[in-house]
C-alpha cells in the first residue's frame, strides 16, 4: 500500500521534528537555568551601595563560569541542530544516545555552580575537574550520535554525502581529547579548564556555518 | 458547508498539535528540573580538593536517582509521543487524563528529591514508596489515555488498527503492576524500587520503536 | 502589489502563531514550576520511615494547593488556546492584554506557595485572599482579550460568528464574579476559596469542547 | 544542481525557524523565572492574617521590579520577533550576537532580584545601576543584530527595504542612550532607573506594530 508507506514516512519525518523540538526545549531550559548560579549577595539592610558593588565584584568567578557555560551550551545546541539536519529517522539507539546527551546537558548548571562556588578556593581543582568531565561525557555523547548515523545509512537522509559526515567528524573530533585535557588540566590550574572550554566554543562558533 | 467542515477538521488537527507541543514543553521543563536535585556540597572556603571530591562521591544517591528519573521521564515522553500519533482529536476526557499525567510528571522531581535526600538513611523506605507510587499514578494515567482512545473510535485516526492498539496495550500493561511491586518492594529494600524502575525504562527503550 | 499583500498576510498569520507558541511556553514553564512548592521535609538523618511518612502527610495543604493550581492553569491554557483560534492578527492592545494575562499566570506558583505555607495557620485568610485575587486579575485579563476581539473585527478571523463570541463570553463571564467571591470568601474560610476555584476548573473542563 | 540549491535554501529557512524557536524558549523560561523573585514571607506559624498582609505589602519593591522586568522582557521578545521577520539566513556573527542577547536576557531575573532585595535600602543605587547596565548590554545586543543585517544584505530577506531597516533603527536607537541614563540616574534615585525602564517599554509597546 503506497499511501500507507507515505503516511509512515511522514510520521517518521514528524518523529525527528518532535525529537528536535523536545531537545530544543531541554537546551533552552538548561541554558536559562545557568543564570540561577548568579546569586544576590546576602548583605544586611544597612549595607552601603559601595558594599554591594564590592560584593558583586567579588563574585567574578560566577560571571566567568556563567559566560563559559552559556556559550558552550549554545554551541552544543548549534551542533545538535546541524547534526539533526542529516538525520532521516530515529532509532532506539539514537534516542538513547540523544537522551544521554540531554541528561548531561541538564547537569551543566550543576557543574557550573560547583565552579562558581569553589573557583577562588583550594577545592577549585575538583570543581573544575567535574566541570571538564561533564563536557567529556557530552562530547562522547555527540560522538555516539555521529557513530550511529555513520554506521546505519537508514538513519540518515539520502542526500547526506560521505564528505558531509567527514566534515562533521573533523569538526567534532577535537571535543573528547581537548575536554579530557581540560579535566586533567584542572589539577594544574582551574584556568586551564576554563581556557580550553572557552577556546573550544570560540573555535566551533567560527566553524559552525560549515555544515 | 464543506469548507466549514474542512476548516473545523484542520482546527481539530491543530488542536492535537498544540496539546502535544504543550505536553512536550511540560516534559522538557520537568526533565530539566530533575538536575536541580544535584546540589553543590556546602563546604567551608578552606575545604581541600580532596574534601570536595569526597563530598561529591558521598552524593551517589542523587546521581542514581537523577539517572533513573531522567530516563524514565524520557521514555514516558517517547510513549506519550507514540501514543498521540494515534489520536485524531481531543475530548474533554482526554484533556483531563492527559492533564493528570502531566501533573504527576511535574511531581517526579519532587519524589526524586525525596529519594536523593533519604536513600542512605532509615527513612529510605517511605521515600522510595512515594517514588514508586508516583510512577504507579503515571502508568495509570497512560492506561486511562489508552482506555479513552480504545472506547471512543472518534478520538483516533481512521488508519489505526485494532492490532496497533493491542500492541500499545501489550507494551504498557506491564507498567501498573510492576510499579505497584516497586512501591511495595520499597519496604524490603530501596534498591528493589530503583531496580524495577530501571528495568522498566530499559525494557521500553528496547521496544519503543515498535509502534 | 498582490504578492506583497500575500506576504504580509502570511507574516501576520505567523505572528499569531509565534505569540501562541510563546504563550504556551510561559504556561508550560509556569505549570511545571508549581511542583517546586512540593518540598522535601527536612528531617534529621536518623528519622524513621514512619517519621517521613507522617511529615509528608502533614504537608497535605501543599498537595491540595498544587492540584487546584495545576488544573486551573491547565484550563486557562485550554481557554487561551481556544480563544486564539478566533484571532486573526495581533495588535498592540492584544499584545498588552495577553502580556498582563501571562504575567499573572507566572505569579500563580507564588500565590500557590503562599497557600501551601499558611493554609493550616491563622494567616490562611490573607494567603487565600491573595490566591483568589490572582485569579480575579487573570479572569479580568481574559475578559480584556475577549473585549478587544469583540470591539475590533479586524483582529478576528472572518469566519468567527457573533454566536461563537457570545458562546465564549457566556463561558467566561462566570470567572470575575466567582473569583471575587473566592477572594472575599477567604475571610470566612480558606476552603471557600479552594472550593470555588476547584468548582470553576471542573466547570470549564466540562464545557471546554464547546467552542 | 538546482534541486540541491532548493534543498539548501529550505534548510537555511528552517535554520532561522529553529533559532527563533530556541530564542523564544529562552525568553519564555527567563520571563517565567522572574516570578521566582516573588518570595513567600517567612513568618512564624502563629502569625495573624494581618501580619501576613502587612508582610506582603512591605514587599512592594518586588512587585514593582517584577512588573517592570516582565514587560521589558516581553517587549524585547516582540522586538526580537519583529526583527527576525527581516532575517533570511543566519551567520556565525548573527548567532554570536543573538547568543549574547539571550545570555543577558537570562540574567534579567538576577538583576531584578538585586533590585527587589535592596530597593528600600542604602545599597539601592548599586542594585539599580546593575539593573540598568543589564539593559544597556541588551540594547547593545539588539544594535549589533541590526548592524549585522544592515551591513550584510545576504542575511536579510530580499523584500526588506532600506525604509524598513531605517524604521527599526529609529525605534531602537533610543535604547542604548536611555538605558545608560537609567544606569547613571540610579545614583540620583533608584526611581529614575525604574521610571526610564518603564517609559521605554511603554514607548515600544505603543510603536511595536509599526514594522
């Protein structure tokens, strides 16, 4: 029955659409929750304007962590979005890999809060290692997504060339090793972690239009 | 007036679409709020990196609860999504049953927080029983949705066969009895609850492509 | 230029669509945030399972307030949704009235938390009066939306009849007086407020398919 | 290959759509999180209804800040939405500028909470200066978006005239100088800041239908 096939194909198309919409929702909520790490300084009612200004200035680690995380999640969303343009239909595997990716994304406000809380203190090493590790897992999630689509031609759109896949792979393969470096580097200095994470989103922002 | 009928039918179609979009929004926000249960350990400013690492390790119940809840809600979303592909138009009943389902879904971060807080302590039994009971109610919500669509052919799409409905019923009927078991089993050990809940989402993840 | 007109009309159509999508997003986030009022009882680590069960049972006001607010916001979403099916294009006025409605909707978790916190205590009167007043303002927001569309035929779709508008008006006109009663009735008993609010969403749930 | 071009063009069109949907999600979550600044007064269980009413009345700064921020973010969403109607396809630059705009938008609940907390106290100057500065950065974000689209004709739709761009520029150019005034004016009185911010959203609400 051709009409049935057409219906099924349309339904499958819609499937990807709703998965993308759901993923977008999770990305949008997670990125907005990052701002909950910006906390109002608790000063007494008699605090002067200068006291508040100083207290806000002392919170600089939270601004750094907020900005780094915001743009990293934003770029992850861009990459996710670019990737799903190649996907024709979902499978249980793809759903699972995407779920893992989303789960780790919702954990970014948590690891960002860790960095915010401890960046100026001796525990910064552990906080930044957890922060880096979160992105190691996220970049492995992206690698899994790509791997599934590379291995199973039925999951990708017919017009997706080997060249396009190679281009995505090339852009993404920097993720896991560099985030591992960012995690290990936390034990040298927390700024190694933040530097590498910032470098990566700047790099992806510059190359994101390529696919 | 045929044009009026067409308009009405298009409006009805859009109805389901907007109900799905709203439900997706609620699922996406609820699943992201689960991460609020991951809390930054409150240590003094002088805590060492090792102290923070240990404090994070001691929080293992929150990671287990977070992962279990995340994938359970994700699979619920997949099932919800698969189900609404069969629905032609909404009714007051369907709206109410779906509302009940969404309400219980927004309560999952609460029952997850209960488990997170008490898993290592004597009160774990009650916490896990509430956790299990939340999913009993959610699975009954799913059963109601299916029941409404089975009883009222006007609510389902014309091409939905008895076979498809039977297939959904077969997949979902495990929910209520096993979640009841997970609730009662909490009084033996909290790990019975978590084990059954994990087993169920793994099972549904494996069979979710079937309809 | 006819093509320009067509373009403009399509753009206007999309306008309503994006306003609806934005409103849906606000409704979905607000309804999910209601669950933040469900709080994990803070007991010591040695609390028994029975202690936790009792502490959860003592929180019954939060369950009542949560359920009442959830279904009221859900029905408000349904009414909002049904209403925008009649709207052809937005105006500055409609945007403002809708904005006021959304603002009050985002305040529902706050007034719900007030009821949750004080329902068992002497301050319940004030808490319930604020709760009722929130819905008085929301129902006035709905009345304004309807008033704008009734007064300005250019804002509504060409096929919307006087009969349809009358039907919406009839369904909604119960809102302001009954919510005012619920507000004033708080000073008799908080259960008057909760009873009227519950009665109203049940009534609207039963009649929501009518337009 | 013409089919390839058509495909590419459709994909690009969808690009803008998904960027808009993601931005809408962030706006919707951020605007709803504003309500978290409305806090339940922490009174003892024996507090009378009058005590609670007085405590709620004393929170007037949070209502002012909430209303001002809500409508300002709403109008920003309207402007964002109107602007993207002119955009044909995204670029790395546009993505970055939009990301900056969204980041500052998610920070609005934080700067609103600052005002809420300190409006009645000596530190109000600093709180309101930060509040104003948030909107200075947001209005500069809008100016960047416009600048990118003005400079690069490839990013805008073919039917966008110079006149339309001029009209947007004229409407938006009040933003940066007046928000700078609102920031500096905080040192005269916090009400200068709130007055200018209110004046601006009222002005934009009145002129928003123009493009």
